[in-house]
C-alpha cells in the first residue's frame, strides 16, 4: 500500500470553499482505499488530507482523471500553499482492509 499525509493551506477565509471542492472530487478514484479530508482545529486556513492507495502507481494515475484535473483547476486559486507532505506505507487498521 501507499499512503500520503499532507497539510494544505487555503487562501485566507477560503478553507470551506476549498473543502467543498476537495470533497466533491474524491469518489471514483481507482485504487483509492481511503481519502480523508480534515480541518485543522488550530489553524483556520489549514486542511489535512490523509490518503491510502493500493499502490503508488494508482495514486499517480488518479492525478490524470478528468474529475481530478477539473478539481485541481478549480482549487488552485484557493490554495495558498502546501506545508507538509509525508509518504507512508500503510499496513492496515480499523476501517482499512489489509491488501
């Protein structure tokens, strides 16, 4: 499995609008086992995204999906930057079947 945990920063006051775009574009991604989007309770403009994929290749391929490309185009003006990005190797856990 392949995992990513990343912190994204929205333009000031635009976090909820960015969350709506991200939430609307997270279904039907082949190989995606989990995609969780969360507000950072200590930072009004920060979003955490936690992803689990069956492989790194599936994640890479997802970036070419028309729905994902459209979401990226729509979201880019609302994104101020990316703070943290960490790759992980998930092994399972509650809500995630071992692959």
